[in-house]
């Protein structure tokens, strides 16, 4: 009996040859499926990353963002709104609501000079009169303000003075501050300070007044 003959076989079966049979474990189907899926997922991620890099280097991403923003926030050109009929006109008016401002002819201004410069109040008053304002008193500033206004000037009115009055007068010179006192009249004092040099040009004042009457709409967050 050969040493390779399994016990109990009585020599009926023999194992011959130099090669021995090896027993291997069967591969699990689940492991194979998971391995295949993992490989596919890895390849997909690599491909997606490559496409993103290509877009960045080609500059496509900003274009896509711009296109998306255009879809989310459509805008209508002014000429299209003008031709779009009542609905477009209503939408345009809602986008830029007009502000009702008092005309200069309804604003009485007292001009006072709080600086050492002689004749300043009269010169400013004359120019404001040319621009349509009603000029009241003209002279040196009261003691409470004389030589005590370091800025451009102070607009002084009653507590009930419409803020629009201050705004309209403020378009004529930049950098003024607003204050109130105990007066009950509708007139407004313009007290010229040390930093005052000259009124804004009429062209600049008119532009500021037009912008004040028709403020630009705030940009939408898309």
C-alpha cells in the first residue's frame, strides 16, 4: 500500500504522479460584486475631477455661474420695458419709485456766515436765489455758531421740518450736518462753516437732485 493511499481504501484507489491536488477556497460573489462597484465608483470620481479641472483652466465655471444667475434673476432692458405696454411700465415704476420733493421755490433759506470771510453770506444767498430758492435773512451767524462751525455748514430747522427740505438744500453743498431748534416756522438756516469753499456747481447740484428724486433700485441678491 502506498503512503499516499488514504486509510481504509485497501489499495483500491491510488494517488499517482508528482502533482498534488490543492484545495482552494471558493471566492465569495459578494466580494467580487463590491470590488467591481468600488472600481467603477473610483473611475467615476477620477473622471469628474478631471472635468472640473478642465473647466477651471478653460474658464467655463464663471460662465456657467453667470448663466445660472441670468436665469434666476431675469432683467428687462429699458427699451423693452418702454415697448412692453402698461404691465412693463408698471414694473419699471415699481423698480424705481419716484420721491416727491419740495421745489426750491417753496424753501426759504436764511444764510448766515460763521467764518471770518466778509461778504460770504450775501454771495451764497445771491447764488441760491439764482437757483430758485427763496432767500430770507442774510448776515453773520448767531453767537452760538459764530466762528464755531469747523465743517462745511449746518442746516438748522424746526423739529417738524420735512427731511426732504434738508435733502434738497443739501444738494447745493456737500458735507453739511442737520440740526433742529425751537422755531415753529418752516424756514431753514444755512450756517456756513470754516471748511466751506463754494457751492456745488449747478450741474452737479441738478444731478444730485435728480438722483434724489429717482433713486436707483437696490441690486437683487441672486
